[in-house]
C-alpha cells in the first residue's frame, strides 16, 4: 500500500532528523551524552541504527569513553532491528555502521552479540565510486574508532579530496559534507591533504541543505578540523640537533603549513 | 593509465577523433565556408565572425605540422589548411595593415604567430612588431592575465627579442593562485586551459609550468573533466584534455576520450555541447568550428607527448 509505505518512510525520516538534532544538542552542550526519549519509539530505534556510531559522538569528541546509557539504547535498537552481517554483507554501508556502533556499545558495557566486520572496506571503481562509498561511511570518522575503513581513508587522501571537490561542484551538499568530515578526520590523524579543509567548511555552511543530519555531519567536521588545527599549532619538538639551534625555524614551519 | 594496452587504446581513439576533426575543418575551408568576406579590410566590423575562427584553424593546423606526429594524409590537409588561411589573409598583408593601423590590438600578433610557427613569414609585420618592443604603450595594454600570456607566447614564437617575466605573468592568473579547486566555474575553466596553453606553448614546453601548478592540475583535472563531462560540455572537456597532455603522464582515463569520440558525427563534426546541432551548414560551422580545433590540438598534443616520453625512455 503506497500511502502507508510513504507515511512510514516519512515517520522514519522524521525520527532520524530528531535523533540527529538530539546528537547536535549534546555535542553543543559539551560534556554530555545524547538524551534519548524514554522509552524510544520503534522509529527512533531505527534512527539510532541509521546514525550508527554518531550517537556516541558527543563522548568521543571530548575524548571520553563511549557512555553506557547510549550503549543501552543501541542494544535495544539491535534487538528490534538485528544488525546485518555474514558473508557478502560487506557491500552495504549499514554493516560498517552496525559494526562500529556495536563495538562502541560493547566497549561501554552493553551485552550484545558481536557484529562481524565486513570482509573489506570499499575499494576499486575509481576515485568517484570509492569516495561515494566512503561518504556513506562518514559516521565512522570519529576519534577513538579504528579499523580497515580508517586505514583506507588514510591511504588515499587524494581520492577523498577529489570526491569532496566533485560533490561541492555538483552541489551534492550531503556528500560534500561527509567527505569533508573524512578530510578533517584525516588531517587530525596527521595525513597531509591536497586541499584546505577550513575554506570548504565555510563554503558548506553557506550552502547548507538545512537538515539536522547534515548539520550534525557539519558540526563533527568542524570539531575535527578545529582539533587538527590545534594539533598543528603545537610547538615543534625540541630534540633538534644542536647545530640547528641557532637557525630560525620559521622557514620550516611555513613550508609544512603551506597548502600545495 | 600506465599500462600499455590502455595507452594504445587511448592513442588510437585520440588519433581517430582528432584526424576526423581535422578533415572536417579542412573541408569547410576548402569549400569556402570559413572565408573572410571578399571586401574584408583591416577594420573588421566584427572580428569574431570569420577572422577569429580562421586564426584558430591556422593554430590547429600549425600544431599538427609542428608536432609532426600525424599521418601523411593529415599532414597534407594541415599544410593545405595553412595555405588556405594564409591566402585569406593576403599572405599576411591584412595582419600587417591591421597591426599598423591599430597598434594596441593584440589579435594580429597572436594570429601571425600561428603562421610564423611553421614558416609563413611577413617581414614588414615582424619589423613593426619588433619596433613595439621599444615602446611602453603596446605592452601596457590592459588585458586579462591569461590574455597577457597569449601575447607573450605569440611574441616568443615569432622570435621577437623581448624577455617577459614569465613567473609574474603566471602568478597573476587565476590558476597561478592555486585557488580552491571547488570554486572553479565554466568560464574560469577556459582561463585555466589557456594559461596552460600559453605557458607551455601548447605542450612544447612542459617545463614552462611551475611545479606547484603542475601538481595542482594533476590533482584536480580529473574532477573538472568529470563534472563537465557529466553536463556534456564537450568543448571544455576537450580543452582540459589538451591540458592533460601538457602536464606530464596523463591523469585522465581513456573513457573520457571514448565519450568525446562517441559524440562525433559521421562527417567529423564534434558538437560543442549537448544542444542540437543546426541543420544549416553555415550555422553548424560557426557553432562547432572551435570544438574541431580543440579536437585537432588534443590529438596532436597527446600523441606527441606520448611519443616524446617513449623516445626518452628508450
């Protein structure tokens, strides 16, 4: 029945927006965790599945461990909507999100069956297809999460950058934000990028699509980028050979700080 | 893009597309479609009508002759096309008179360079242009930075003695600023390609590109080709492929060439974009001659780049 299916889809989409809004509030508040409705509706549990590891983002962004309250809600979501896994399941981005959310929930003490990691991260298909697949996994771009997807992101900053630039030029705002978030994550992880992230963030804010889900991705990209800027500003290590001690260090600092 | 099979396939497609474009162009000029009006004088009312396309056709033919990587039939067509265009310009007299009358115009020197490149010379015009090197006025003409490069390269090709500051000329362009690659737009796309054409003299001087600009282009060309391919801007995609031939080993894949070859009509016309092509031959020529020029240059630049590279490694 088309009408019922549409209504159901709208209800779930609304729930994702509301849940993204709650994550945004927690992120803006600082020091907290997502405040979930008690009890969460079925649609809201579905929304938790859709956001995946991002429901833990407020804690992870503050370098705190994943919180048990959120882990309990993730466990409920997994009971109602069992995570997909098994052979061949690697094709779906949802499996990676389940894997990451499940891992964080277990870390926070939830008792749930382990979600098997998909066979391999996105690969092949040229930089266009690969970067689109990575965009769908942007919820994994969080501090404190590591895995094959993160290794893949670190290995190919050029393809991520090309994908982000392509998405901006095609006015595909959601993809552009998600890939820019991966770029901000990469830079924070010490990867040198061929493109500057802060001007992209400024541009993305100007042309935002108005959804809470994009706003959440945007806020996380902002936070990751601000952190990598702080890392870069750290003074250079002092264990230089004595012979260099008299030389001004500004040249080096400029060279490394300069975009290509 | 490093395996030999892909390279061979790419080169075959490039050669075929380019050669068919050259013969389409040649046929149009041989049948008089590109002629200047019979009463053309130095004061062209509308220099873009036939004069600009004529210079572009001569540019394409001159590069085929300069690079010398085409087959005998293509070389013959290119030589004949040069002759036809040179005759239209009265053996250079029209350029000379236009430059003499309008000393601040840059199109005579730019057009003449295409001929001088392959041995069509006009001594009075060269003497006139040489005298300009001792004046401030012609060099102070206000031009867009990529246009200033066009004039500097034309004077270099002709062999005039001035020594422009290529570094500052290059730095003044949009491309020279290494701008945010997501900020590019359609007309800026053409500014980029022309900056590269003139700095490298259409691929003959790859070292004319600053290393940072070359790296920047190698990073972002595939993105720009992708988005303009998606919206069917065949002419601009063709220009970007010429750029690809000017920056070292190609970064664009053979699928791009396949797309352009696939939109070429059986008679050799390549549409500039996805708009319908006019049935009227004169209109079709006016709308699409530039894309034919682009196709010819893309083919010769790509073939000569690959042949240079393979002879260097032997």
